[in-house]
C-alpha cells in the first residue's frame, strides 16, 4: 500500500469528531468522565456547562473537579 493510501486510511480512523452531535458528545463525556485527558477537548469544543453535565447524569464531585473548564 502506498503512503498516500495509508495516510488517508489513518486520517479517517483517527477522526473521532466527524459525526459527533452535541448530544452524542455529552453522552461520550459522561461515559468517560474518569479519563480527564480524553474529555477536556470535547468539553471545550462544545462548551458544556456544569448544569448540562449534571442533568445528563454526571456526579457532582466529577463536575466540580473539572472546575474552570465548564461555563
């Protein structure tokens, strides 16, 4: 396989925001709340508020640990 095809395939595999809606992003954040490094980009990209995350089912302590990232 040539270099160009390899890069094209890898780009599509690593593109996790291609079809992510606000609702799916929020559920992704809630499911992976313990993995802070993974969800920081998603939280800042969509601009979630603490209230949204709490209504979606996040624990109060986890939301407060994110602190300044939330609007």
